[in-house]
C-alpha cells in the first residue's frame, strides 16, 4: 500500500473512531442523566403517594384511593406481604401493566424496567397499610418522552458524525497528498537518476518551510555533492590513467628495445635499465601519493603530542638538508608549543620543502613567528590565476617543467588533506620570478592539550 493511501486510511479511521467514541459517550451520558432524573422524580412521587395513602380507612376502597395518585402514563399498586395485590390503578395507555407479576420485597427500590413496547421508571416504597401491616407501594411511569428525546439525540449525533467524517476523510486525503507528493517526486527523481545517469534536482518552494522542504533541499544538496564528487572522481581517474600511461609507455618502449638490441649494444642496456628504473620510481611515488590521498576515506589516525615548534622545525630542516643536500635557513622569532601529530606535521613540512627545492635554486627559508610557520623559496613563483587551483589533484602550473622536476600535481593536494586533518590553515603567497611563501597557521585548538576526540565529545 502506498504511503498516501496509508495516511489516508489511517487518518480517516482514526478520525472516524474518535468521532464515534465522542458521540457515543455523549449519547450514553445524556441517556444516563435523563433516566436518572426520571428515576429520582418517580421515586419522589412514590414517596409523596406513600405519605398520602398511609394507614387508609377501611371504608375506602384501595383502587379508589390509588386512582387519585395514578401517573398519566403508568401504574400504581399496593402489594401485600403475601404477594397479593390490594388495589391497582393504571392509565389508559398502559393497561398491559395490570398483567405484570407482583412480587413483595423489603426496602426501597428504583430502576428502569424494560418491556416489549416501552421502558418505565420503577419505584418501590414500603407503606403502612390497613391493620398496621407493611405493604409495598409500586409506582411505574413511562419513559416515552425520555426515549423520544434520546431518539432525536441519536439521530442528531449520527447526522453530526456523518457531517464531521466526510470533510475529515477528504482532509485526510489532502494531507496524505501533501505529505507523499514530495516523497513520490523524490522517488521519481531517483529513478530518473538511476535510468538516465543524470543528477536531477527536486523543485523547491521558497514560501514553504517544513520538514518536507528541508528534505528536498537536503536531497538537492546531496545531488550537488554527488555530482561534484563524480566529476572529481572522473577527473582523478583520467589524470591518474594519464600519469601512469607515460611511465608504462617508457618502460614498454625500453623493454622492447632491450629485447631487440640489448645484447648487441651494452651502452643501450645501461641506458634502458636506468630509464626503466627512473620510471619505476616515478610510478612508485605516484602510487604512494594516490594511496595517501585515498586514506582520507578511512580517516586519519591523529596522535596528539606536545611539540616545541622551534626544535621540531630545526630537526626537520636538518633531516631535509642531509637527504637533498640543500641548505635550509631557520629563523625562529617567537617559539611556541603545540599539540598535534608529529609525523603528519613533518610530512606536511616536507611537501612544501620539497616543492621549494624543486622550483628554486637558492636556499630555502623557514620562519617561525607566533602561530604560524612560513616556508619561503626564491624560485619561479606561481601566477596569480593559478594560486587557487594548485591544491587541486593533478593540477600543475607548468606541466612540461613539472614533469622535468618529477612532480605529479598531487603534493599540494595531499598537503591540503593533511592540513585539514590537523586543523591547520594553508595559504600561499607568490609572485612570478620572485618566489613563493607557504604559510601554515595553527588553530587555537592546537595550543590546548585536549585531544581531538575529547573536543568532539565536548561539542556533542
């Protein structure tokens, strides 16, 4: 069953049940109150009759005595202790009550008596009768007027129930459509996306402010994100395939050359092996960087520890100098202590130091001041139009020159991922032919010993 029909059926049934319960309660409450009032009135009349006929004279016939107290639509009689009737008076409309069985009882009674044709208010009161014996006075009065009122009330309540249920059913239908239409539209959009392979959006209404509107807006945002991720993934795959294609082609070409002439020409053998070795190293580096970028999907394993930034920067610079035989000048203006992941921060600095080494011939500088680290080179610089794009994967300012220096366009993309994981902001300042400055700014959180997990728990 569709959601629309479920809402319609469920709401309609619920409203019908509520209306029926309310009207039924009204009817039975009114019935109880009206009949209770009739019983009280009949009992009061019976009490007045009992006081009026108590200890009657012997010369007065019982039926004549009771005739003066006969209800207009009922019966009155006296029952002796032996169960016989000593006087009865019945109205013309209720002559059949004479045939009612007489039963003597002790104490007062009042109740509603149901017969084939009508219902009666019944009251029984002890009365002092002739010779001082205790007889039972019975008084029965028809509840026809009350039954007529209840019949009219019943018809009115049924009519009101129908009048109330009909618009309720239609409103439930409208409510079901209001709730389910956006869901159906979203379902159709998903089906179109699945069949056509496109990223469609749901129409939203600015005047509407409810959960369904929020769901549509969230869905559209999700489609935007999926489309963007798909484009990035497609570009990533294409660029990765392109980057891998070149070293594989070189390796294949030199391998074929070795098969044909390698044994005859030793110098060709050395050249081919060297080229294959270099391309293999390039493929290894590219694969490692691709895996490092893909690691974000699994989450970064951040291990916080206290780091004196001046000592850390000097150690990193010394290690880089020994590995690449390039001088790195360190200037510490304002040392500070942070809490972050040592190995990932070192990897982040290595990326910028390696870029500085590749694109400049002069010494590289590192400046530490307040809450930031600056890595400065005096190299070729980056055009202003390219500054916002250099953090994109596989983006290279000068592809020919980058290939010569061995870059893949993944270093800064990886640096951005690591910086985000460490809550560090990266900014580049550069001028063509003058050099580039990479600025790493630490957040306030980095200066607190609270771990990232504890910070997240506090925010929750």
